[in-house]
C-alpha cells in the first residue's frame, strides 16, 4: 500500500514566491528588522517577482544594491503600478507599504573621510531615514585636515547624536579618531576606496580592527548592516539627560575652537 504524498503547504509565516524565494514574514516581529531584499545576485525577473508578491500582501520593503539592469526593469514595472521609489542615487529602493518597525528617533551622525565615501554613507542614510530615524551628517572631514574634523565634531555634538557611523577608505584612520573624541558609540564602516597594497577597503578594515579607541566595525561597504545595527543600538540606549551645570553637550575630549 502506497501512502499518498500531500504537497507541502507553506507556513503562515512564510511567503513562497515561485520556486525561488521563501520570504520570512515573521522576521520583523521576531527581530525588529524590516524586510530588506538584497538585489545583488538576483535576476531582474526574480526581484520583480519578490516585490510584486510583497505588494500583493500589502507589505513594504527596502531593496539594497540593485544593478543597472534591475533598475531599468523596475522603472518599467513602476509605470504599470509597482510602487517603487529610488533613493541614494539608485543604490537603495523602497517598495511603498508598511515596514512594521518602530525605532527611536535618533539622531544618528554619519561622517565620511572623503567625498569618495559619500555614496556608501548615503546608502546607510537612506535606510535610516526610511526607518523613521533622523540623521545628521559631516562629509569630507578626514584626517588629512584635522581642523575640518574638529569643527565638524563640535557642530555634530550639538545635536547629541546617539551613535556615529564613520565611513572611510584608504587607511581608515577617521573612525579611530572620532571614537577618541565623542561619547556616543562609534561604528566604523570601511569603504572600498584606495589602491595598491591594502586597497579596495582592505587597509581601512585592518586599521579599524586594530583601533585602540573603542568602536565596532562592519564589513567593507556594509552600509545596510551598519544602519540596522545603529538603529537597534539607539533603541536600547537611554536618552542622555543634561547634567547640572552643563552648558554644551558632553564629549570625552573637548575640541578647541578654530
């Protein structure tokens, strides 16, 4: 006697798309992280299928690292009713709809060593803003001109950032310096800028990992993980209350006026 095999049913917390994707619908409730779809490595057809399935369920999502071919396809799909918005120069997409997450408002400070690092910082900023988190920025203030950094830190500290994301390529020294100047937690994001030995972010990553100032470090160009880590971190930090006698935000090292 042969037993009849019933087709496997999808879990109520799982959204199956074709034969190529199983979306974890319980992740947001379990971890507080919204649906973020990594476009890199997916075909345009698969990416569109995933986003259409989420849209049919009334769900929103963030898409990271779409390719030029995927962007062209999604622009065409947008004309037929798929509500996708481009952010950060097309490095991030937003499928309109609820993300079902709630984070503290921030702010989070984003600092870059050079202009070449800005594209990665803007990727992180777009994610944070879509999560409802306020950001403040200081770009192109690397250690090649410390006077710029000291002015920038003083201005940023007036906003009382609850976390700093520091983006730097080449030798990646900026993250260590910032971590030695501010009270809030610092996350170093090595950027794939630089050439020769230790290029493509490898030197920056090694430098940040060897920091003598306390900071956390994510992978090279890891804007999205850095943004999500900062979002979780600030939600778990208590807002700092001004102390009696404080006339300006406290810092671990006062910066001289320039």
